[in-house]
């Protein structure tokens, strides 16, 4: 994907009409959900409808969140969808150990051969404790993220701020494993766009990159929060210009100290701006 993904829009797998709208909504990635969004008596239909959709390539990357691997539907989801030509990734819920990833990677065979790209969702205390081990479990694993609603329930938390340690843990684990920064978990109130923006800015400060969404109206808010501002772009350009002219650490006229770490951050800012 040449475009850095910032928005990941969920759509229920048993609602092909909603999935079609999601594909046209402007998200960088559409995640067809076979798990929480689908009632038990609709699981088989959702799997079949998603497999039919993914018989052909789609206009945007499509991931599928399968059901829990240890439950009655997860293995059938993986077997039916891993070979689909239109699949760009499998999102694995409730991963708690590296063996969960390895088991899927060994069983799932994509249309191109080998495992499709896998993304692990850490939704329990045990999963968070094993974050780095999960992140390095198999070459097919391309990303990790939190499932915050389930994690809050598992930990008995009542306040969102209680998850900040877990968020930082996952950001560090992804970086240490050489993976892309994780995307934030969904903001559950689709009407609270101000709260969404504030939460995204907080997530960006913690090291996340992009966010999952459950409604198209959330997409522009997420993208705006995560893209560099004009001021940030200007500052990054100033840093790189100064670094090109002088070797070693230095201070800019506005007092900004420039060293190798600041230069690296400036390159990252401009790379994200240019890829959008």
C-alpha cells in the first residue's frame, strides 16, 4: 500500500449493503467484521457473503476480523477466507499468546501462497503482557493493536485513562518488533466527534498512527488529527534544511535544539505528509 493507512472502517459481515457503502466511504482499509457485529445465527451467512465479496479484488484493501480462534466459528472463518483473492489481511481477535498467531499462520494459505498478512488484537491482560512475543511470533504478522472494550472489561476499569499504560506497552512492543505503529481502537460514540478528535490527539501523542472507526463520519476527524499540520510540516522542513547545512547538533533561531533524533522525527513527519 503506497498510501499510509490512517483509517480502518469496520462493517458487519452479514450486511453486504453496509459493506458496499464502507468500500465507497473513503477509508484506507475496510474491516469486514465476522465477530462482535454478527449474531450467532448469522455467522455462517456472514462468512459466505464475505467469501463471495472477496472472490474479486476490491477498490480498497479489505481485512476480515474473524471469530475467536478457540471458538466454534474461527477455524472455519480462516479456512474459508484466507485463500480469497480480494483479502488483504486477517485480523485475529483475543490473541493472548504467540502460539495463537503461529497456529493461524501455519493453517491459513492465501491465494498467493503462504499465510495472508495477519494482525493481532490484544484484548486481555495476558495478551498485553505478551505483546512483544506476539508481535514477533511469525513473519506473517504485520501489526498489533488493542481491543479496548474487552480489555477494560477484563481489567475491571471504569475510566479510559486507565488504559494508557497498556496503550504505551503496545506502541513500544510494535516498535521493538519492527512493525508499523498500531492504530487506535474505536471511539464508540459516533456522535461525539469532539471527543473523538481529542482522543485521537491523545493517541497520536502516545505514538499511535491512525484509528479504527465504526461510522464514515468519523473518518475525516481521524485523518485530520493524525496528519501533520502545516506548522509541523514547516518546522520539519526548517529542521532538515538546518541539518543539511551544519553537521552535528545545533540550535535554531527559535531555540529548537536539533540533533539526530529531531532530524529523524522531521523525516517521519514529511514522509507521512507526502504519502497522503
